C-alpha cells in the first residue's frame, strides 16, 4: 500500500483554517465573529424548520432537481420514472424512464436539464449496480467499490427515454449539477473514487451533440485519505468571459475552485476560495438578472465562534473538519464571483440531530427562486429582489 500523504497545499491550508483545542478530545473550529439571527420565532415549516421571514414554504412539493417546460410545466424524476406537472407541482403524470426497471434505479443525487433544443438529459448513479461499501480501517480504503454513472435522454419532453449510456463504473459519490453553455455544450459534474488510499475526486463530462456522446475531463485529484476525503460534489457555471468556474466541496474549511477554458475538457488552477463552507455541497447558478447565486452550508452556525469537528483519523478524513448542516445560507455576486454579498441564513433546523443540506435550485420564473433539499425536506421559495435587492 502507498504511504498515506496529505496534499502539501492542503496541509498548509488546514493549519491556517483549523484551531484544535489542546488537552481535550473535543475538536472545535474557531471563527472571530459572526452575525446573530433569532430563530425563536417563526415562520416555521410543517417539519419545524425555521425559514427566513422573506421566504415562503412550498407545501407538499416534491424534491428537485426540477426543470421548466416552455408551456409552464415542471419536470423531475423519481427512482424509475419521469414526472411531469402541469399545475405547478400539485399533481404529477408518470412516464417510465427504463424499459427494464430491474436493471436501473436512480439514486437521489442526480442532475437534470432541458437543453435549448428541447432534449431532457438526466445524469444519475445506478443503485441497482451499487456494491457494498465495506471500508477497511486497516488499509484505509474500499478497493472493490462500484457505483456507476449513467446518462439517459428524452427528445419528446420526457414521455419516452433512450437507453442509458454508461460513463464509468467506479464508485460515484454524487452527481450534483449540469449546465448548458452559451454554445450549446452540455456539462455535468460527477465523482470517481480513487484508491490506495481511498479518497474522492471530481470530474465532468461534456457533450457537443445534445447528449448523444460524451467526453470525459481530466480527473481532479487533490489527495486525501478517508471515505469522506478528497474533493467532492461540485457545482459549476459559465462566466461572462466564457470560461467555466467550478466550486468543489472539501474538508479544508472552504470551497475550492477550478476553471476550464476548453468547455470542460480540462480543469486547471485549483485553489482555495474565501467562501467558508462546511463539508457539504453548495449550488451555484446564474439568475436571469445576470447575478450569480450560491446556496450552501457555512462552516459555522451564524453567531457561533466554534463547532465540533470530526475526522482526522484517516478513515473519515485525514484532517478534522466541520460537518455543520444545521443552517442553509444564500449569497449573491454582481461581479462574476469576485466578491459576494454577506451570507443570509434562509433555513435553520430546530430539532436535534437533524440537518438541512444538499440543496437543489430552480428559477421558476425570473427572480422567483425555488429551493428544495435532499436532507431535511426543506421546500421554500423567495424573490431575488427581497434578499438581494433590485438590479
């Protein structure tokens, strides 16, 4: 087995970001100051989650990802079906995604898009082929892990679907995002488990023919040791300059970024960002107004100066890190991500041992934002102008 090493850049960053409480088994993350929010009073969702007064619960709504149809309809998927609503999510018509449902089942982490040509493209991991994830603490690895990435497409609005295309068989930790570039190139984010020792990496697939064929990018491997280590669960957007900007979840106190100038074939310039983040994924999108929006879990609860850490054992991860998921925040950028507005907490759990994380995003109408989460069951909507101001 190879000697376990931490990427030297990561080691430097970690020493700067993390403050470890000496003489105690409790590790805490320090921060100098933070604003305070009062969640003692409502509004609250039916599940008891506090939500910002300028947001509104989307009651009885399914989880995203959603895409809009030209006639005002909505599309999403479940484990084996495409679901279409013509009444703003109150009821859904179901259409099978697969001819053989015994061979395919869609995991909850997936990405869905409707291209400008009208094609629906779904990138997913196949639960039916998932191997047992038997992490070995002796070798800090799971050598035989399999969870394949597939793509399937529909050219008739989701009523019928083609055969799934296999992208890779390696363990895919999550598929989180997909975009269409200005020139029509489709790009979705994926992951690939690496071994000896075990850790995660990020990659993308791009298509210049509306999803008929795909090209794999370079694999972004920044090292790590552990079943939650490495770079993971990325989100991306095209900047006005034409280049692509992608943010990646890490264990190192902030999102890391990478950029591509060749339509997602090659990713370079890996670096940490000032965006302090828990070890949880964010969602990064461009609004119709031209603004960029980020929805994510900060590394500390607002108003707190510390938070318990986990990891540091070469099994969860090689470093201690914050897994804070009790609040979901939003911020905006008017200068292509160079600077961001102050974070606004839009949801906070009120029950112990619960979380609100893994957001999906939809701009249902210009300036009307829908947010649903995989964990916590959050379903809310808000107006861009109410939280970001007019533009």
